[in-house]
């Protein structure tokens, strides 16, 4: 079965300063995590706008003459004050988590671009009775595009694939993405790097996330909505929405 980009609420394939998005199941009014993608000088940043996850940050640092040799991509905790705020808001981690930071380079797609991050939310995180993410700290005034995207149907997963280019913006099948209004961006930083994002629905088993199931048979009322971050064997960072037993979250988000 071929991958099929889902329709989005608003077309977004034009120059942007910052982007926000989340998935929603209209039948249950259940929405997923609210994300912000922004830039500053030679870098891009991806942040979650929910208080309990505000300490987690993806940093995509390009070459900067003021910080020579610091070009890298990583998932890590933010500044100490944000970590403290996240903890006070109820943010928790699993003690079984690998230590941060996670460094990654992405899957190279051509000579100047790579697929660097994948947001992933499976259909069973939006079923009736599933826990929601709680309040959001958005929207942000800086955001020039905000997308509300439909949750995946049964046995499917919603992905938002993020591409980082050192030159022109990269789009996989640009004509198809544009026809489906499934693209977001580009966002361009001060040194001419471009970030683009594409929303796609796929069958779960076509490209399963490397983290796998964490809920098992635990009743939904004993679970919370969580995020699993993992770098796969191709150096792609996955940010996966999961329904997680509350007993897994046994460590404050203190780093």
C-alpha cells in the first residue's frame, strides 16, 4: 500500500518564521502534543508546548563563525529553569531511559539534505478513553503557520518528517506534497539553511517506530500520554507519542 499524504487544515508551503502543529481526533476531540519549530541565527529548534515536556528540546546547529566546531544535531534537556518548571508541572521520566544528550545526523536524501526528525503518533493514542496531553503554552505570536492535522485511522500512524537542507529547501515528491497541502515551510535560518516538514499517514507496520509498544494490557485509566525519543540505526531521531503506564514515569525531569 502506497504512502498517502493526508490533507491539512491550511496550506503551508511558503516561507515561514515559525511553525506550530498538532494532531486531533475530531470524533473524540482528543488532541496530541503541541509542537513548535523555530529558528535563531545559525540554528533551528523544536520544542513541545506542554508544560510537563517544556524541558525537552531538539537543537539543529549549523556552522557558526562565533562558535567554530559546534555544528551538530542533538536531543537534550533545555536550561535548568525550564527543567525545574517542567518538573513542577508534573513532568516525569522513566528511570530506564538512556542518558541524554542524544546526538544524530539523519538519513541523507541527497548531497545537501537529510531527513533528520520524525514525529510519530499511532492511531491507538487517539482512541476513546486515551489520556490527553493537558494544557498547552501556545499558540506563540512568532508562529506564521499553525496546522491542525487529523489523527490517523485504525492501524495507521501519522508522521511529520522533518528535512534539513544546507541549500535549497528539500521536498520529497514536491508536486504530490503540494497537491495534498501536506507540507510546512520552509523555515530559513541566518546562514541559508532550510527546514521543511511533511505530514504523511502510513500503515503502522510499513515503517514501525523503533521504540515499540509500551502500554501492553494496562487499562487506559492507569496510563498517561508520553513521548518516547530514540535515534534509530540510520541516525534518524524519532519523537513518538505513546500511551504509557503511569508506573513507568518514576523519575523527575531533572536531567
